């Protein structure tokens, strides 16, 4: 697209990698069967689903039977949280999560509160990390689930998942993590990290929209889930609905590529991010939101003092496509709940930019964006 702004919103979604598109295409036309059908068309589709399931499981050190395909991470989060609540309420009705979670975790929790569950929304430190002592103190005998995201979608902060997993395992509480932003970008191992349930989505890792999965542990412990979609009993009864081979094949291909290229991509993105921060640091009165290093390689989130957030976005929109601290749910104009949880003022929360760098970001683009942001902030401060 000629003259379109530079895309730095890779946390919102990513373009589908051409290699992923190529892997998907035959499954729209040549191998179009229903994986449930008992004839060769069905078997071909079923074989592709089986291979994809194995590939996805391998990238997180899980078993193929532990992967439940969903429409994305929103559905996976709903299935995990409501599914556990419905299956385990007789053991207790207390759930722990964090104030900085995505709405796809917070909203199911609020819904469960309306049904009589109690939810603790843990605060975070000023760097966005949840404190293990705070978490441990919040645990009660009736706590059935802890849900803490692996990587934050606004500030990129990586929570101490392995430590939280160990704590939950010791206390015999189920542990769910929303890994929508983390898969394919940072190493994830459901065994080593004692994860019981993990939400994933393809469209944040250069795969197609509309496909994701929930990892559901089958051993030590075996997690029971109440289905949220009832029908033909697909996905071992946990999620009915005809499987969608093109999307599933694309998801597996995308994740496989991302994991294979993770180390080199991390180094490249960290380099570009430093370059961007270096340009922004010419400006006085800016602050970095979130932990300086314990964050996704492609994430930079910065607040600009003394600037109107709306005017800043408007001034930049022809140069760069990104989100601000109020635009995460684009319909809402409230300041970001994540930045507020870090203790930022409304002004700083509004006047923030989330830079999401990705696979197709170049050094030339970063230079152009850096110059545009510096010029725009200077101009706005001058008026
Ligand atoms: C994008 C995102 C979601 C929602 O995923 P969908 O697949 O779009 O439903 C959930 N959680 C986090 C952290 C995300 O970044």
C-alpha cells in the first residue's frame, strides 16, 4: 500500500506470513473435507489437523491431546475461566487474577462475580510485574484458579510465570495463563512452568485470525473443564463445532516458524527497539511504561508529559499506525486500565504510545517514526 502509514501495531494483530498463506491454500480447495467424515476427504483433513496439533503441542512441550482448538484467545480464556469455575465450584468459589489483564480475562471474571464467585484483582508493582508475595497472600483455602497473563498486550511486561506456576502447583490450585502475546516470541514450556491451562491465538504471530487454542493439562493434575459450546462433542467434548483445517494448518505453520526464528528475531527487535528509544530520549519529560527489560522484544510503551494524547495520535496518524493508552478497546475513551494500574496520572496514561514492532519492521521505518514522534511532541509542547 503506497503512502500508507508505517505499521507499528503488531500487538493488535499481524499480517499473515506468506509461508503461512501457502501452507493454508490447499485446504480451502483440494483438501476441503470435514475432519469428522469417515471417508478419504475427511481422512485427509483429519490428517492435517492431527499434524498441526502435534506441531503446536511440541512448541510448548505439551501432548497433542492437550490442545483444544478455539476461535482465538478470547474464547480460550472464556473456556478456561468459566470452564474451571463451573467444574470446580464445589471446591471453592474464589479466583485470583491481575488488574492489568486483557478484557478477555477480566470480563469473564466479572461475569462470574455476578454468579456469586469472588475474584481478587491483584495490583502490580510500578514496573507492571505482579509480586509473588502479594499473590501468595491472596490465596485462600477456597481459591480454585489463578489466572495471570504471560505477556501484557499494552506494556509487553513478562510476568514471572514459572514462579507463579510453582507456587500454584505447591498449593494445589489451577494455574491459567493468557499467552496470546507471548507464544512464538518468548520460550514457553507448560511442563517446566507448571502451567495447567494456556490460551493461544494465531493472529498475533503472523497466522490467520479466527483460530487459537487452549492447552488443557491431562496429567498431574488432569484438569476438568465444563464445555462452553455444546454440540457434536468435538475436541474431546470440550469445544464442539466443525474443525477448520485451513486455519488450523496456518496456526501450526505460523507457530512453528515463530519458534524456529525466535532467537534471531528477538535480537533484531531488541536492536530496533533500542534505536527507537534512543531517538525518543532526545525529548525531556518522557517515561517508559513497564519493566525496562522484562518485556516482549518488540514492545515499547512511552508516556509524554505535557502533551494531549488525542492531539499526539492525530499528529502522527499519517506517518505511523499505532495505539495509544486509551485505544486498546478502540470504542472506549477511558485511560488505559493497565497504565492506571502502574500508577500513571490520567494525562500520562492518555499521552502514551504503544509501539509494537514486528517481523516486517525495518531500521529505516524506526528512524522515520522516531523523527516524527520527536517533531510532533516538540510542536505540541510549543503551543
Ligand atoms: C489479542 C489478545 C487476546 C484476544 O485474542 P483473540 O484471538 O483476538 O480473541 C487476549 N489476550 C491478549 C493478551 C491479547 O493480546
